[in-house]
C-alpha cells in the first residue's frame, strides 16, 4: 500500500521534474492591484454580526483577475527556456486560474478501497453516499491509494497533499471520506454573493477562545481542510502545493524526512500551513492594494463569526458550516440552517491519540 510519506516524496519529485522541464513564457502576467479587503470584509447569510469590520453585500467588491502565466496563443510561438521560472510560476502556467468560471461539478474523496469493494467499510457508506445524494449530476470520485499512484503521473498524489493537488488541477469539492453532506454545495454561498466573484470556499475548523489553545490546536483561528471547494488554479492552492513541495525537498535534502512524527506531518501539510497560506494570501500586496489597509487581516477578523465573510475571492464560512454539533467554540447543531457538512473526526491515517484533538470530553 502506498504510504503517506512515500506519496509525499513521490509528489515532491514529480513537481520537481515539472519545475525543471516545463517550458513557458519568461514574462508571466502580473496580477492587477486590488483594494485590500481588511477594511472591506463582506458578510452574507441570514445573520448580521456585531463585528467592527466594515461589511457590504459583495456587489461592490473588486473583481479579481485571473492570476496566471500567459499560455501560448494560436499560431507559431517562440519556445523560450523556462529555467529561470519559479515553481510557482510553472504551476500557475500549468493550472491557470479563471475566477469567473463556474465551480467544477466534481467531488473528490480518498480511501483505501472503492465503494464497490467489499472491504470499503460499512461505517463509511452512509457518509460517502450522502455526497452523491446531495449532488445529483456531479462527478463523484473516491480515489484509492493504488489509483493515486497512476493519477500522480498527471497531477496529484494521495493523502493530505492529494486534496490540494486535485483541487489545483481540476477544482471542485474535496471532502474527507468520514464527512456527511448535509446540504448541497449550491446552498453554501449566500445568495447575495455572485458566484463569479468567488474562487475558494473554506470553513472555520477551530476558534478556541481559551488560554491553553496551543495545547489543542496549531493556530488561534484554524481553517478546516477536510472540506474545501475551489476553482482550478486558485493562488492559495498553488502556494500551498509549492510550500509543501519546498518543505518536503528541504527535509529530504537534510535527511530529516525519514521517521518524521505525525505531529510534524500535520504542521507542514495540514491545517497549520493551510491556515497560514490563506492569511498570507489575504495580506499579499500582489493581490490587494495595501495602501488602503488599516492593518493586516488576522484571526481577530474571524473569531466568533456567525455568518459568511468574503475577503477578495475567498468566502469563509462560520464554524457551524463544516463543524456542526461539536458542542464547543460557538458551533451550532446539525439542524442549523448554516450546517452544511458533518465531520466524524475519524482521522484514520493518524494514531488514535490524535484523532479527536479538541473534541469536548464527556
């Protein structure tokens, strides 16, 4: 069976090959400067927050242009050496981002066996089936470890890195095999938010308002990555893949990748790097005009939120949306109108001691 660590190394090697051999234009298109959203966080949904952050209905937010390397057009093109292009530029070229496109109707999940297999596991069948039931017309794929090896030759791996790579390459929805779809993804965004202005939909995993939060979570506000919706090529996914690749190759070169602990794996592939990358994007002058900003966007802009917030082309859902019924951190129950996905927190690749971190003890 393909282990997570082998898959991670394999994926890093594939991306390194892409870095070395891909030929592109040497002058990638620079993104337009946009108003920085720290003073223009937008809210949606039925409830209104008492946050001090300015809100609107999303109609006057700046449109984010595609952030990509310009692909060759029709006709004869001069092929130039791309040896000076960075990994991020190459990924942008291979997987261009079109914000105004529709969200792809894909649902991606991973597991050791396919649903058709007798070894799939009866406990996962209701959860897996819920995604097809709530999303008729969507292509729903459960990628096995064995299939991931062949799929990697095109654009992805399995494990935690799989979700970032498959969404970067194809877009759609990634959700862990132990999650239940409570509502269709067509209901996740507030009606007032134009779909062509959104490229990434994420939720709050943890909002631990307690002094000992560092003992339970990696970040004060933590964005969940058991369920993500995106359009292909989104800059956050590109940066996440590049960061994990850089970190993996660095550890491999230093000889520290072998025998790495599960806690360390989570730190550079899980919610920690995912959360950091999202905040870095929200405060990146390449995408937003920092001159109009009153300060960086931080966890304080999201703590205690009860309705969706839109930052640029990213919509952040409240903790109830992807973590209903956890009975802490302000999360409502599964019957709440904003409860979209229920997670069983199995964490099957982790040891038992790490599977239910942060859950309320009875």
